[in-house]
C-alpha cells in the first residue's frame, strides 16, 4: 500500500526549501548585477570569477552526496540517523546565513580596490555555495528516502519546491522594499523556522540492518574502493545518465535568462527599477500556483510527458519575448507569468523522476545522497556555464550594462530569448527519445 502524504507532513518537510530558494535568487540573479553596478566589476572579469567559484563548488557536490549517505550508514540504528543528519543540517544552515551576509557587504576598506573586492567575492561566494550544497543535498536525499509511488514522490517535491517559490517571491521583493540588511535577517529567521519544521516532519524509515558477525572484515583498501565505487554508482545506471542529460540541457536553457534577466529589463525594456519586483513576483507566483495544476496532469500524462509540455510552453513564451522592446512592460509581465507556469514543471517533476530512477535500480535507502550530489553538480554546472559563457560573450560582442546601441541590445535579446529557446527545444527532443518513448 502506497503511503499518503498529509498536508501537515508536506509543509513540515518542505519548509526548508523556502530559505534555500531565498538564497538562490540573490546568488544567481541579483549578485552579478550587484557587483557590476555597485563595484564597477567588468562583465568578463565577473563571469570568470563566478564560473571559477561555481566550478570548484560543483566538483565537491558528488563528495557531499557520498558524505550524506555516510551519515545514515555510520549512524548505526535507523532512529539515530535522522538526528545525525539534522545536526549537520543545522551547521550548514549557520554557515549559509553567515556567508550570505558577508557576500553582499564587502568591508568598506576593500571597496576601492577591485582586486580585493574580487577576492572577497570569491571567498564568501564559495563559503555560501558549499553550505548551500550541503544543506540542499541533505534535504533532497531525505525527501527521496521517504519513498512512495510517482504521485507521492511528486507531492513531496512539490511541497519542497512550492514553499521554495514562496522564498523566491520574498527574495524578489525584500532587497528592493526592505534593503539587503533586512533581507539577511529574513534569511536567518526562515532558516531557523525551516530546520525546526523539518525536525518535526516525516522521517525516512531505514531498513533494519542485519546483525551478522563478520569474521573476515574488509581491509582498508577494500573499503576505500567501495567508497569510490559508491560515489560513481549513479553513472553506471542507464536511466540516470539519460535523465541527467535532459536535465542539464534544460537547466542551461533556464539558467541563461535567469542570469541575464535584470540586464534585459533595465536595458532592453528600459523599465524603471520599481518594476523589477513585479516581473520577478509574477514569475514566481505563477510558478507556485501552477504546481498543483501540473500535479493534476501527472496522473493523466505521466511525469515525463508533463515535463515536456512545460518545456514547449516555455519555448513559445520566449519566442514571443524576442519581439519586445522599450516600454513593453505589460507584455513582459505576461511573459513572466507564462514562463513561471512553465517553470512549475521544472521544479516539481525532474526530482520526482530521479527518485523513481533510484527506486527502479534498487538504490533506495542506500545511495540517495550520491544521486542528489551529482544532481546538484549538474544544477551548478548549468549556472556556472550560463554565467561563465553568456556574460563574457556578451561583453565581447559589444554589450555592456547601460548600453543603448541597437546592435548591442539585439545581441542581448538573442542571448536572453532565442538561445534558451534552441536549448529548450533540444531538451524536449532528448526527453522524448531518451525517456518518453521508453515509458509504458
């Protein structure tokens, strides 16, 4: 009999998604624009620093996934494993809040020296993103360990991502309405609340460990090999390789416009700063509202086909956005709303598909951390490529923040609208041939 996820269990598990998403928006959308405009860092230099830090952070995500699995295995009894995970999650949340606060407030003594500003950016961003990764992997692996059928898994992810969208909505408004110091305070409050709710929510039931005496314990070399094998285990699973291929192409398509959003709004649309919360708010509010609707489609079409439908909607919306120009504020609100609806599938369905892959290969209650470590690796690699390629290329092609030259603005439009359309189309094709055609 499949388990039933009550709404009380759903929000208690999912609430930690709120501060995690709250952090993600400033890191990947506001931060490049903030350092470019406030501290005069060139786009090429900024892109190089961001991609270097994110690539380093990306490389340790699989190790963090293996570490997350070890927390369960080393804790012994099943009833002690959740407490161990929660203690480490509390430490990760503390480091996350500290790094985030330091990141946006370089000491005044450093701000006159671009080199020192960049060093500060690199160090504090690395602290923030590593803590973010650890907390995210622990939380996602916990959700996957709850088990259930496809609909149950999608609801677990939907609570996490839906409450995460609430965090994004607050994060899109707070810096403008309240200022960055208040934004940091809100993050601290949300992190404490998320951890307390997580602690009182549903816990995974680990299978009992047979108490068998082993007269021939494995030597240290064998244990080391086993650890390395467990780290790479997901890549030996064909369904994982297929799913993560689609996920990465689709993720790059989403990461590019996220990185370039404020540049497009400020320079192509020439919209006042006061409209930015409207654009971001409509995008994420519609994404949050769309998740329950997409979940109603899942029983009819399945997880993969529903995700593909969201991809096609996103392509249609961004093709329309390519025709927008100065003053088209109302039209862009519509673009943000509809692309937010499409985003709902990206948030709720891929991780549910991944949980199904883990179950299919018999790795549940054993290797969730390894899978989600590589999942986080792919997510950050997408963001790193978007920042590390899109920003420098835009600079080389003649676009700089504040540009009014038609050719420069056309380049910005191509990068923001049409390149993501091409990548989304490719992701939809891969989804069809690698997953949908093989799904009964």
